[in-house]
């Protein structure tokens, strides 16, 4: 059984065991200059680097551990359209046009991923097909509203509402009362995607450095980022460390993102019969509950099953023991199936669940992107594009995100997680009682 993490190497996940891009990048050991320095070698940082390199900028990426070491290389691998939650709540800050712009970017974000995979021939098991799952009538109403909105917007991909009688077409589980099929979303191998994208960035001239944690930022007309053995002087700086950025490096954004744990198990490869009895059309799934389950098949027909988001700052002692009952509740026919991998990691969550994309108020040449709240595979790619647009002089879409106000979590680093854990427990109880 695999452990959840080690200091510098990738966590011992199914993804790490099936990684196809073994490239390693040097540690920064000298003083260098570049147009743009990016702190963080996950989806946000790597894709911003690609977008900026394609626009002719010289770019340096500093990763504290290994490329894709954090949530980008450990997540559930579900590529789902949409950015944020309940975008209409921000109408008073960004207007109806801003809300519509974010909704459109939520669809475009998936296309960016697909285009990047195609343009650089990245082998990451990209498979289209996804289904939202309803556990109660309120969920069906939510899906119907989503369905009608997509239809009205001219969504280009097949979408279908499924009642309980139609569910066996896509899933072998009695747990759900219905769902919404979306062929414009899907699933993939996230570590192979981000490391494949890093190789693409390097081919474009981006200088990639691993084992090179940023330990100090000196602000000014030309910011300087210091590491243990080197430093980068740049014109623009992007902070893209998400849940790992911390208050110490930059307190303004560190206090606005909460690291929360998310966990996944992977079964042994399923037989053809088991595949047909569980997920016959190789789609990805997630239910609409607060403590959601999400799952799909891997490229070698393992069931990857995730959930169990924790806000306490503590990993469960036994990930398999915590998640296996959920898996067997969804698919009782898989009882007795061996679990070959278990792992977890930190995702970044903001108070309003909208990605935080902006500039530091005291340093307009320092940008940041973080707090994707569990929906980062597509949103990170969109963040990279809008930040590159802003740096190159077209800031309209960037400004839509930058105008949204984001609360700093109360209580500081010590009290922040317990307070949010109490709040989430309240919402879970409220959901049960509805």
C-alpha cells in the first residue's frame, strides 16, 4: 500500500507509478535574469510559462519539489467545464457581462487542455465523457437549471438529462436518482499532463528548475526571487504555488487560501466483466453532495475513486479504510476487489470558491493565481492564458477575476483550518436535513 507523500519525490500514487515523462530539471544554483519568473511548477505555473513563451517572453519556473508535485500531479484527473461555484453571486462586483465572461471561460478552459494535448502530442489518457450525479430531487433541479443554461448558451457538446431508468446506460449503481451527461467534459492522467506540458514548455525555451524553493521575494521595479542557492531577477513575477505558497512568502495571498486534504484510492485492474457492470462507457463521475464522491477508470481499467475532503489539516490514518466503504456503497459488486494504491494531497480553497487571479496591491508587477477549490485541471489552464494576456497588454478577461474581492480567512494559520472544518460540518448537517 502506498504512502501519501515524501519530502521531494512524487507521492507514491498510481499516477507516479505510471508516469510517462521522466524528465528532471536542475536546481537553480546561480543568479539569472528573465522577463518573467514563475513560482510553482504545477498546472498554473507551467501553462502560464507556455502561454508567455509562445508570446516571445523569456520565462523561468521555480518549483520547490518536482514538477507536478502538488495537487496538479495528484488530483482526481477529472476535466470538467466550469470555473467557480454559483457565479451569479458575483454579479454585484463584475456585472452580468463579467458573469457571462467567466461562464464562457469555463467552457473554453476545457478546449485549452484538449488543444494543448493535441499540439504537443501529450500522452495523458485524455477521454471525453462525464456525468454529474444526483442523490436527491434538489440535485436534479440544480442539474436541470444547468442543462437549460447550457442549451441557451449554445453549448457545442452533447448534453442529456438522465432519469433513474436511464442511468444504467452509463453507470452500474443504484445509488443515484438521475444525472446529466456531458460529452464536453472528461478525464485524464494529471501527472502525465503536467509533466508533458513541462516538457513542452522546455522545448519552447522556458528554463525549468526543480528543488528550488522560493524563500524570499524582494519587491521593486525588477522583483528578485531568492532560493537557497540562487536568485532570479525579472520584470514580472507570478506566484502560482496555490495551497503551498504560505503566509511566509507572501502574506497577502497566503491568508486567502486554505489547504484542504483530498484523497484517492485505486483498485487493481478490473476485468472486462467488472468494467461493464460499473462504468461501461468509460466516463468520469461526481455527485453533487458537499462531501462528494468522484471516480473514473484509469487507462488500464483501474477504478480511481476519490473524495473525503478534509479541512482539519490532518490526513486520515487509513485512506483506504476511510474511502473503501464509500466505493462499496456506490459499487457493491466490487466488494473484495484489491486496492493497489492510496494517496492524498492538499488543494487550495478560497472562501467564495472562485479562483483568485490578480496582482498584489503593493506590487502591480507581481501576479498570483490560486484557490481552484478542487476544480483546477481546467481553471488553471484558463488562468495561465488570462495572466499571459494581461502581461502582454490585454487585461480585459484578467480584470474580470481581479475585480472580485476575496476574504482573508480569520484566525491565522493555526485557527484557520479548525474554523473552516466547523463551518463545513454545519453545511454537511444542513444538507442531510434538507
